[in-house]
C-alpha cells in the first residue's frame, strides 16, 4: 500500500512539473545535426595533383615566356 501511494505521489509531482514548464520535454523530431564541413587542402584535390604531375613532366618552354 505504501509503494502504491509513493508511486501515485511521484507521478502527480512529475505531471505538475511538466505542466508548469519547469522541466519541459522536447517535443517533435530532433533537429538533424549536420556534420561540420571538412577543410581540405589542395593536396586532396585530384585535379590539382594531376596538374602538378603534368607540369613536372613537361616543364615550360623557355621560348613561350612573355617578354
């Protein structure tokens, strides 16, 4: 009997706290957390690496330099 009375008392206390807004529960879906954007350097860019490799294999002609 004492356990039942204690359970009813706790339940009533929780209901009062929820209605008063002292400890509001979040309602509805949780907001989606977007992952933070990763900072990538030029060494992660395949186009940049391909261009570096091309420049390394074919050095510029000295005759193509602007005067």
